[in-house]
């Protein structure tokens, strides 16, 4: 009996209906079991968004939802990183560690009440999206949170660097969501950063950002040495 007969979806297969995503999607990838359990709780909308974030499916306009072909890295049990030919995921996290920690410290000195209100709304909205299981929307809010702090820092060179490589940075912020059981940690870390910014405490704000990026990398399975180690 083939995979399809057993209810397994094959790479490249068109899924009949989106509401059948949970039943059909049995691609063996990292975090797949947790993802299936999560999709079963939150239904079709969360299912599509979460499966896309994991790289399990692709949605093609006018054609439907297709199961993605697993890459060699995924077959080996690792996550998918689409920019491997340009830069590694580990190098990207290290760059973010250097840039965003410094930017967060700079932002404290010029942080306005208006920007703090926007960041507070962002953090609260992200909490709601995570509880609803909308990881795609939570990822967008995650990216906006980091972007606003970079802009608030006033360092145009850093902003230009991130803007020119926005897709790579966005992808790195998507990776921690491959472990949905730990997704709330990203919100807790953002809240800690926000509290330090609200106190205008440069040291704690920078430290909270550095811890957040390093923890995000670790949730993805990436560990790197820093000067403080």
C-alpha cells in the first residue's frame, strides 16, 4: 500500500482541500508531530499559515496547496534555510546579535512615548496571534518589532543593511517558530526588552536583546560563542 493510500502526502502532491491539511500532511520533518497536534487544535486557517511557516507546503495562486519537496538538510533532520548559497543561518544570527544588541542600547536614549506605545501594541498583538496559532502573523509582528527598534536607534547604516537584506532577516525570525511549543518564549523576551526600553535603561535593554537573539538561535539549534563567554 502506498503513502497516499495510508493518508500520507507525497512531495509535490496537490492537497484536495485545505481543511484536509491536518489529515493528509505527514511529511517527516523536524517538529512535524508537534505541528500536527497544533494544527488539529486550531483548524484550517492556522494550519495553512503554520505549515507555510514551517516550509511544509507552498500555496500557489489559482492552483492550490502543494506539499514541498524536502531538502537534503531537512531529510537529515535539520531546518530549511533558503539562503544557504548567500549566507548561513548561523552567520545571520551572529550579525543580528552584533547589530541589534547595539541598536537597542542606542534606541534607549532617543525612545519616544509614541514609539513605546507602538511597541507595546505590537507585543500585545503578538501574544494574541501566538495564542490563536497564527504563526505567520506573529512572525510579521516579530519582524516589525525589531525593525522599529533599529529605526529608533537612528543609525542609518544599520537600517540600510537590514533593509537591503530584509528577506534574510525575516527568514531568521521565522526559524524559532519551527518549535511551536516554545513560541511563547519569543513574546516573553520581547516583553522583557520593552520593559527595559520603557525604563530607559540602556544596559538592561541591550542585554535583553542579546539574550533574545541568542535564545532564538538556540531554539533553532544554532549555538555560537560570544566575547562574553
